[in-house]
């Protein structure tokens, strides 16, 4: 089942939350000179035109990035994220960076960007976007299969982003099981998992499953203001093996988001570091 297309949702509240966390994590990876790798299991198109019919149809970006764009003095906690958006939009906001574009902007020569996408249309767009960037390798595999097959990356210092469309309800059970195996193969890896918060709280067993993995983990959840995004009650990010101080940074970034866009944000240890 591959009906989901991210072009309808690019730049919405969920993307803003997820990409804020991603930018914070990439800043940690690039703070040291040693090369790093990012694996993006559900990469999408790479970059999105907010003027496209899909984005215009839902208008989700207007409840997300549009409301942060043009802030005269953005809070320091979200400045690095906004800077990436500004770099691709000199002047008017018309493009939104997907996770591959964010990685390509923040990672360095000598780092590795491993992108996986199964949807034929999205994969074609992704390949076109990637061009001849020597840091990028693309794969067209099922995400859950790639979750195990692509770890550990070279270099081993790195991050994996797991943000499926969750069209398959079974993903909520399959992800913790796969992650546990991937963690056994790549104990030093940072794993970031994004999930939607829906009315029936179907993400909760997934959190319980991930908490059972013997690695420190943090969960950051933003309960959205009413009607911020059709059907979505909130958006969550779990980070396994979070870098030092990520909890404080995410707390500050989430507080800034909630202040600017409404709702409530909370960061907590799912499994504390010992
Ligand atoms: C939430 S979107 C990804 C957004 C992107 N990571 C970003 O942050 O810009 C999920 C993506 O997963 C793709 N997808 C759906 N099922 C998949 C599967 N079984 N394996 C790999 N990709 C899949 C969809 O085509 C979609 O592009």
C-alpha cells in the first residue's frame, strides 16, 4: 500500500516538529571533525514546492512553516532550523526542505547520506533531486527491510531517521521489533523515530516496545492546538542514544514552538541514561 504522498503534508506542523529535532541532532554530528552518516529510511522527494497543487490542496504548511517564516527575531532554539528553510528560499517562502535536503545542507564533504524510498514517484523525484552529490546513495527498498539491512553504516558514527507514513497499522508493532535488532548491530547509532498522535493513541504500545530496548531514549511530544492539522492530535519524536544535552535543547525548541504555534510540548526520558 503506497498511497501516501508527503507533498500534501510538507511544511505542516508535524514536519516542523520532526525537522527541528533532526536539525538539533545533525548539529551534534557535525560538531566533531570525524565523518558521520545519516540513513533516511523513508526519504520522500527530497524537497517540496509549496506552490504545488498538493500543498495548496491541504494548506497544511500554512499552520506550520508559514507561521514561523518571517519572524523578525526567531528564538535561538529554532534558529538553526529556520536558517535551513531560509537558505533555500531567498526572498519568498516557496520551497520546503524534506529530510534529505536538510541532511544535504548540514552534512559536510566526506559525510555519507543514505536515502531509502519505496514509492516509485517519490523515488524518481528523490533521484532527480540528489543529482550527482557524491555523498548520496539511494535505495528503493521496503523501509522495515532496510532498517536492518542498511546498518551499520560506514562510518559508524551517525543517525538513522525512521518516519514511515504509518499507513500500515502493523508498523507500530514492527518498528520496535526491528529497531531492537538494528540496535544490536549498531549500538552507537542514534535512532530518531517520528510518529503521529491520533485520537486512539495507537502509538503507545510502540513507545512501550522501544522503552524495552537497552538504550537510553527520549520522547518529545507536541499536542497540537485544535484544528492545527486535520486529524492529527499531535506529533512525537523518539530519540534512542540521544547526544548529550539533546534533552535540554529539545525542551527549549519545543517550548518555543508551542509558544509560537500553540498547543503543549513535553520532553521526557522514555528510558533514562544510567
Ligand atoms: C512521512 S514521509 C517521509 C518524509 C521525509 N522523511 C521528510 O521528513 O521529508 C514517508 C515516506 O515513506 C514512503 N513509504 C511508504 N511506505 C514505504 C515503505 N514500505 N518503504 C519505504 N518507503 C515507504 C512514502 O512514499 C513517503 O515518501
